[in-house]
């Protein structure tokens, strides 16, 4: 009898998967910090302008990594759907410098909330899954493709442009005008 092996298969991401919550990448670089909502089957990252996420790092390859929605089937025929990060375009087309996931160099990794991926010297990507609930529904709607307008729950007309952060508490006491 042949031994059945575990198997990864690229599958379609459907609306029911998105209704449960959002898969979010927080991408940090020296230039910016941004959130990217994953809502496609295949998401590419690298220096080349045709990628979904363009990475500005000299150690990043033209096509450095791929995030793909995949079905994992184990030898007991149990299936699991999740995003996986792949070094380069896969087995035969890896990136030059690889990806570091949670401190270890990997070529393939199933993403779970809290995972961090380092690319080159300057790119840090954090993965989070945010389950849909009434507490975060406004944020998740904001992450939709339609870019729904974000309206804060509390509205006030305060301006924070003049807010200063002071490390020395003595400075505050010296600047308070006393009657």
C-alpha cells in the first residue's frame, strides 16, 4: 500500500473566508509603516514594480516572496486552509537572500498571527489574523477593497498638532505659570 503524503494545493479564496475576518500584513521599512489586507489568492513581494507589494531594499530580490492561500491536506486527509509565505516564486525560483520567519531562515511557512518575516536589512513584515466581531467591524470594513470611509466613534475637535512629549517631569513644573 502506498504511503500518502501531506499535500499543499493553491485554492481560490472565497467571500465566505473573508466574511470571517481579515488577514493583515503590517509592513515596516525606514520610509514607512503600512497595513496591507490580504484578499487575493496570490500576493507577490519584491523590488520589481509588477509586484503587489514593492520592497525598497537593496537585498530584496525582484520577486522576493509570495503569500498564497493554500489547502493543506495531511496523510489522514484532514484539510486546513491558510496563507503560506514562500521564498521567491517557489522551489525552483527562490530569492537570492531568502526570508527569515520568526528568526529562522525558511523557504516555506504557514502564517499564524504574530509571525514576523524579515526581508533584507530593512523590511519587517508582521502577519495578523483579525476575526470579525462588532468591536473591530469598522476597522475590517476599512480594509475592504472599496476603501470604506473611516469614521471615528468619538468625535472631538481637539488638535493634536501642538502636543509635545516631554521626558523630564521637572521641565513641566518649571514651565507652569503659577498664580
